[in-house]
């Protein structure tokens, strides 16, 4: 039983990996995010496989999948749904929007207006939506993968820091390496491959896996380490404002999920370090000394500067 | 390798600047702050132009750094350096000595600032800064100064920390905290070195002569006006602590230079060379035991109550009972004394008698007439003393700080015309009269009285207590002290200067005893008490005090070799203590961590050091890649350690296994 869930998770990783070639780490991070009941922000240029990743994940995990393409004229009701008057029944009937799905791909979230963005983000935060006074729960599990083009593109509304914080992780996919790209070019259409794939696990099994994340053991030295990371980010003037307690909680949850994904019943510092960049790079801002440094460099500095507690 | 091949070395390429690790802005700002603070006390001694220039240059350097501008060209810095050196030379007419040396140091530090780019320049500046800090001690060693310099040193240390750990990302005042903690930890070592480092008598190194100038104090000569000028100074001459109760004021005559020679206007010493044993006399009554803590005077005089019976180390006594030290007193000096306030001295040698009667051939005729009149009566010597004192008491003599000026016949003018004078006038006239009347007499200068400080229960003797009195030689009693001032102004002796002079309002606050604002006086006394402790325990901590301290701890007589041993032992014990504490901390840590550390240390010796942030699995993996033959055991140790450290549940078996694996691990 115990190994069953983990076997299924491994299978899912292999399956998605056969669709998105050479991106196993990103796939693992995405799955970690899902297990930790967080939401994922993928920031990359168009055409890097963001949509494919979301689609493959949904398919492999047997989740009900909806894609919402964000545009500047998208309205909150287009996401959440609206009550429509039906003449036959002489009543307003709620027509649920695309958000009532288990895995949502919010494509190019920064193209929509802040009002629409916040409608989605509130739903993400609460796990429920309130429309015309009635609160409706969202399905379980509920996982949002938002994609965002890098902010310098024209006609976008970059997510403010407070909204970025709602995402547990932010990752980049990046270009595939030569070998993976070759395989991609040689192989058949990925959509067809995807359609043929069996389902790796049921939503119930996924929920069970999610429930087991909280049971992953965390030893005091590991908490010391996480606290040391948080403290350093707050004390060093390389960063403007340190990591929030929410970031710390997220880091721990993600590390637990990562450990579970790697069949460990306890969290190691390596788990924390593996998820560190994904969890904090969008929450960390360079201080006056390190304005030119990229988010990756900043995270790396934090990682190398903090020693493991003895 | 081939040193002889020097000529064949390829010619130097176009000069390219050597790679310099630049100073970061925070490091530079800390350094500037520390240097600015170090120069603040010098502002009182430096020429104004130099102070202004230093702060100007420092500000300029700060602006360059803040605005990210270029440093001035090397040529300009050179010109500034030459101008500054020239300025010092013109101002002081030398480049040597204390004042010019310090000025030059300040000027060159400013120039160095203008070419400070990299880390190395920063280090050089830090050491220049420490030199600047120390140079302040050439001017003052008072508590406030030392406390201030301690603060400057902390800032300098902080700058040093910033320079060497430029990228540690310290925030705001964090380096100051760090150096504060470092300084606190250094205190035990500092105390041991201070208390036990063998002190040698006399200064360790010579200072330029101008380092001791400008001390106020008694002078070798006495003219009308010398003592009264001194009386306006509230500087402390010395402090004295009595073993028993403080004697009454009429016994508090602190003996200084004894003056024999008179040229009609000026009294000068003419004393004989000192001997290395106390001059014998017949004491009557109880001895007074006390300690004197003498402020630096740049003189060799030691002061003691009449009459001193012992000698401090490395000092001698003249036949006139004056104590002299071998070297000038340039630092606070503390010595034990014993005096007998009641005494009889022996007979008078012919040569001494002659000197005690010697007068210039002419001058002051009316005084001589008066003395001749007494001789003709005839009066006994003791009666003549009384007659002279009666003259001062009964005629309209005034005791004043600002007497009228006197001409060439100063004694006559004072005795018969102006009749206003300070103690030197009375002493001088009295001795003149005695000598003219055939009684051997001499002038004694020194201090009289002193103010009791109830906080520390000691006596403060200020320059304002400077005094001059007379001694006459009487058959059967020897030298007898006669204070003509006491006849004119008994208050001077009993209550001090403030009570005695009419024009006391000119005097500085500290001299005006029992005057206004009692609480302010209390405060001043408390402060003085603190200064006295500082003097006794820090500044006067010389070889004698050190021996005293060690014998107080129960050691017998000690020499410098014993002291070195004691110091080494104390430092060793301290080191062991620290090491023991650390070991105990380590010993109390769990065996898992110790085994892991052993494993890491073994690999580190082979050049495979674990990074501080590297987790156990990651490290084992790196070992496996670098040393494939160790892969299996390293992975086993890494994963077992990870399980024991971060896993749930405690397993004694697991710990034993880890210990065994580490023991068997061979690099």
C-alpha cells in the first residue's frame, strides 16, 4: 500500500517525462507543488512546453483539466461562471466557469487585467468561490498552473509581489538540451503520445499522497536549518526584506513533498535545497548591494552562505 | 626557478594595472569614520589648517566613493603630499618631535586616503589609524580620553572586519556588535598582560623632548610672582592617601625645592647633590605613613611632608631633605612615604652656615638697617624670629594674589612701601631679614595643605596649594620651619587659599573651597576620586606596584623572570580553560555528529572538504564522483548519517553502525 502510491507517482513522472523530454527536474518540482497543495507559476517564453506539461500532468494523474487563456478582455465571470436565467425553469441557474476543474492551466495570466487576475488568485487561496452570495467549493484536488511571459513583453499586467506570494513555486522550463531536442524532433507528435497514455493514478490516490506529505518527519536540526535560511535572508543586506513566515511554511511543505516523492519518510537538507530556488526565487528581492543579480544568483548566494547546523 | 636568467625575462608589456580587489563602499565609510574619530582629539593641538584639510580630504574621499567618481590623479596626490609636508615643516620648523610628528602623520594619512582604492590600501590605513589612536596618548592619558580611544579602536576594528569580510553583507551597526563581542572576549588576556607583563623601571622608550612640555608646576627659582601665578591653576599636583587620620593643616607642609641663593631679587637652589640614603635626624613623636600619587611634572622632584625618613626606589635626598628621583616624572608616579612631623636636625657645618647667611653685597639697605638694629639690642635668634613675625602681624601687611610690582630692592620695597604680597614675598623678606641679622635661614618651596576628598578619603593637592616658607637654624633645635605667611594670613594655612585672599573671585571653581553650589563640588570630587583610582591602578602601575600586587596575592619577592613565568602560566591556564569549555561542548554533542565530523575531517585532509552548506547525501555523492573507490562506503555513511540525524526515531544500533563504518573508513 505504502509503496503503491510512490510507485504510482514514479510512473506519473516517467509518463510525463516521455512527453516533455529532458525536463525531469521541472516535472518533479511541479508534482511536488501539487503534492504540497500549492499552486505553480511557470515563467518562460512561449513555446517551451508549459501547456504540454500541464496537459500531460492532468492526463497522467487522471485529473479533470481546464485551460483558461487569459486575455486583456477576460472578465472574472468568464473564469468563475455566472447565473443565467433559464426560461423553462423560470429561475437563475448557475453555470460554473472553467475554474470548476481539478487542474487549471491559467495561460499567460499576466495578459489579463488585475481584476480578473485577483478573481483567480482569490479562488486559489480560498479553495472556494462566492458568486452572487452563494459559496461554492472547488473540486478536490485543486491545482492551478499559471504561466506567465517574462514581464518585459508589451501589453502585460505583471503580477504584484503580494499575488506572486500566492504561488508556492515559480519555475522556468528553459530550453531542452541537444539530446532531448533531437528526440523531440525525431519522435511523433506529443499529443498523440499523450492520448495513448494510460492514467497513472486516480485522484483519490493523489489525495492520499497529499495527505501523507504532512506525515513526513522533520527533525529539529532541519528546522534549525530552515530558520537559519530565513534569518540570513532577513539579516543580510543582499536582500531587500527577508523571507516571510509564509515563505518558511511553504519551504517546509515543499521540502516534505519532495522527500515523499523521493521515497523518504524524513526531510533532508538536500530536499530543502532542491526546492529552495523554486519556492523563494519569486519572493526574494535584491538589496542595494546586489541589484544586478538575477533571482537565481540570489538564491544561490543564500544557499551557499548558510551552513548546515551542526 | 632560474634566478640568473633575469635579463632574459620578456620585456614588460604595456603597463596594465595590477588586479586590485576594490574596497566596498561600507568598508570605506567605516574606515573614514574610524579615522575621523581618531583625529578628533588632535584637533586641539594640530594647526587649524591641517585639521580643516584633513576633514576636507576625508569628506572629499567620502563624496568620491558615494558618487562613484574617479580618484584624483597620482600627480595631484603627490603635490598635496609635498604641500602638506612643507606646511608642517613651516609651521613647526621641524619634522621631528611629538607635535610635528603627529602633524605629519595626520597629513600623510589624508594623502593616503586620496589614493586608497583596494583592500591593501585599506589595511594600511587601518594601521595608520591605530598609530593615530596611540599618538593621542602622548597628549593625555585621562580616563575620558582612554574611554574615547577605546571607542575609536572598536570602530577601527569594525572597519578592519568590514575590509576583510567585504562580502559578508553586514547590516548597519552589525560589525560594531561583532567587534564589541571580540573585544569583550579579549579582556581576560588584556588583564593578564597588563597585570603580569614584567614592568621595567623607567620608560621603555624615549619620547621626544617636546612630549613633556607645558606642564605647570613649581619652578627651580623663586621670584616675586612665581608662586602667585601658580596659585591660579586648579591642576592637581599630586594626591596623598594616609594610612592613619589626615594630620592637621599646620603639619601639611609638602617639601619641594630648597632655595639657598639670593641675588637681590631671585632665589635659586644651590642645594648639594643628593645622597642615596635618607639624611639622618632625630624624630620626636609618631611617624606618618602615606602614599603619594604624583602627576607628571617633567621634574625630578618628589614631594614629602616635613621631614621624610625613607627613600622611594631610585631616588635620593639632598642634605636639605629634598627628595629627588633619578628620572623626570613623566608618567603618574606612586610612592610610599614615612615622615616625622616633629623632629630635631643636627648641627650645622661651617660651609652650610656660610651659605645660610650669604647675602648679596649691596641692596635693600633699610632691611639691613632693621636687622642691624635687632642685633644691636641684642636679641637672641629665636627672639629675632618672633620680632620678624611680629612685624608682619602688627604692621598693615596684606595677603593678596595680585601684589604691586617691585623694583630692584624688592625686599625693602615690600617691607616698607607696598606691604602687599603673596607667600613668596613674605618668605623672601623673612629669610633676608634673618640672614642680615646673622641667623642661618633658607627658603623652602612646595605645597601647603590640600583638600580632603571624602569619596576616596585622600588629599588632593593642587597647584594652587603651592607655597613658600622659611627655615631658620636655631642652636639646639636645628632647622626649624617658620611660615611668615601664617603670621599675616592664618586662614591660608588652616583653610586654604580661597579663605585667605581678598581677591578670591579670580580663582578657578575647583580652588574655591566651600563656596557655591555644593552638589557641583560633590560631583567634581566624585570625578576626582575616579581619576585617582585610575591613576593608582592603571597609570601608576609600575614595577613597584606590580610587585606589591603579586606579594599581595601571596607570592614572595618576585623578579621579572618570575613574572614572565606567572604570565605564561596565567595565559596557559586561560587557554586551557577556553579549550576545555569548547571540548566539553563538543563532548556533550551527540555521537552521530561526532562520527560525521570525523568522517568529514578525514576527507578534508585529503582535499575533499565538505562545504558548510552541503548535505550528507550530496557530499557522499561528490565523494563518490571524485573517489570512485570510496563510493560505496561514503554513500553508506552519508545515508546512515542522514537517517540518524534527520530521520524519526533513535536507534542505538544505527549509531554503533555509523561509528563502525566511520572507524573502518580508510581514505
